[in-house]
């Protein structure tokens, strides 16, 4: 699975990248056909926010965010 990281108003440490990849691999156990993942981190008014967009074979897209 190809994974793209983006950071807005913040920087992503290597430890955070590694943790995100481990979590995405766990999602691969549930959804067997992931092709691409986009992980976006943003800091807004002192609050961190993470957003993940997972694209699977066939074109379906799953979206999750938290902060």
C-alpha cells in the first residue's frame, strides 16, 4: 500500500510516521484490498488533528479524523 503523509502548520516526527504506518497495516487486516492511504496532520489553535483517507481496490474511499 502506498502511503502519503502531509503536515499543515506542524511537523511529523519519524516516531509518529512509524506509528501511523503500523496502524494502517492493522487496517489492512480488516479491509484486504487497500491501495493508497493519505495521512494528514494539522495543528490549529494549539490542537492537533489527524485525518486518514484510505482508498481500496474498486475505488471505495474510507475517511476518518480525530483530534
